[in-house]
């Protein structure tokens, strides 16, 4: 598929950084081959080495039908610092994909490349919504009651009350768009569920949320164990705490997987027991499969930005595309704007905190 001969601007569903990730571009294109089955009407702008991409697409006919290739001579490496990416990556596949969103050519971008560079470029090029003081990094996690949205997961190490309120509004919109929840419940992560627990900023954010249009769905404070219990649909916290909680959860999953492997291979009776339990264990593996939760989202920007894990496979990358397409299809950006306009009637209870380090900045 080629661009229109008349040079008119085509509106793409997504711009894809084809060269980002540990196994790019093959993993990216394999993911798009799967995504083409789910989104046959989509139009993807594929940025990267044109020669390599066209040769690879020839072996992936479904992806070839929905992709337009545009040459990008450079690539942002996994170890490149965000400031370097800003200065030296203007012709990279990641930057050109982000540029396509900034100029309105594409509704969103998906990249498995350098996280710090993606965050820095997106914030500078696509820019934060005027109503949002700081964008937040969100992702989906499993729980006993279904999927849960968690944010912020590392974009903002320090937050004030207003930031937390904005995160809650964005998390609510995300849960509606991606999880299909008509009325998601919201909780603020705290050291206890009692109203007097926590520091001033958390209590102030809770007061604002109770008095806002989201008040009916605001559960109150939740604790760490409530994340896996599924007590609420949206868990809101600052980036420092959220990143620790996320990495702890990932570590517990890996520990459980390794312990189960040890248990079922330790003795002959245990191996026989595995054969009997195998169907149930396969269902558990599918439920907990990290590829199902691939695709972290940078919320609060003037466009959809989804970060795929750099080491994922085709299935994981396809899921990241699914997340981005859900957000585009359901008008996620406009939903946030409408929610923020309703929040504007609620007076802020705290002045904005001074600029704080982000994970992207810390990588520099």
C-alpha cells in the first residue's frame, strides 16, 4: 500500500514505530499480522527502514494490506538517553511516528522502543493537554475480580493532590474505553482505608474526588492487597509508589511460576499430579500471561501513546495495538477533556507541586 498520489493527508488509525524493540522489525510485523485479523478496517502508518519493511511485509500479507510504509533512516537505541533522543533522533522511526500524531495524521502511536525516549518525545512533541498538569503512565493488571487499571506507574515520582485527582479522572476514562466498564470504581492507594490515614495530599485528593462528578464511584482509600483483590477498578497513586507496586506484583508472579515448576518436577508423584492438574494450570497460565497486559499508556497527551514491552513477542505487541485501537475507537482523548471540564467546577485544594524528576529524566 502506498501513499495517495495527490499528496493529500490520509488519516491513519495508528503510527507504528517498526524499529523499536528487542526483535524489531520482525516481532512488530508479526504482531501487526495478528492485529490485522482483529482490525481489518484499520490503517497503520509503518515507520522504519523501508527496504527491510517491504521485504518483511511480502511474507505477511494481512499486515501488508493495512500498512503504509514510510522510510525512517535512523533508530533510537535502547540505551540512548532522553536528551540525546530529543537532539539526535529527529529522523528516527520513533520520532517520525510521534510527529504523525502531533500533526494529526495518525490518532495514536505504538512503540516497543526506549521508554524514556518515548516519554520525553511524546511530552515535547505531542504535548500535554492544557487541562492536565502532568501526564501519567497507566497499565492493566489482573485481579480476583477482573482487570484493574493502575496509574501512575513511574512518570511522576512526586505528585500533589491535584495531580492525583487528574490521574483518577484519566484512569476512569481509560477503564471505560479499554475495559468497557460503564461505571468504574476508583480508589486512592494509601497505608490504610480509614479517612484519617495518609499524608495531606492524599486526603486532599480524596476530598476533591468525593465532591466531584466522580464522587459516586469514588470508593475511598485502598491498600496494597486491594489491588490483587480487585476492590476497585482504578487504583490511583504517585509514580514512585505505583512503580514499586507494579514491580513487586511482577516479582510475585515470577516467584509463583518458578515455585510451581519446582513443586511439579520435584518427585515422580508430583509429576503425575501435574498431568492431572495440567488443564487447570494451563487456564491459570493464560489468565496470568503477561502478554495479555502488555501495553502501558501515557495518559494526558493530545493523542494516544502506547508503550509495548521491548522484549514482548507477536502476541504481546498485538495486544498493545488492541489497547491503542480501543482508545482511538472510543474517543479516549475527548472523553478525558469532557471529564476535566466537569471537574473544573471543583476548586483545587492544593497548589501545584514544583517540577519533580520523572523516570525518563532519571535515565539521563
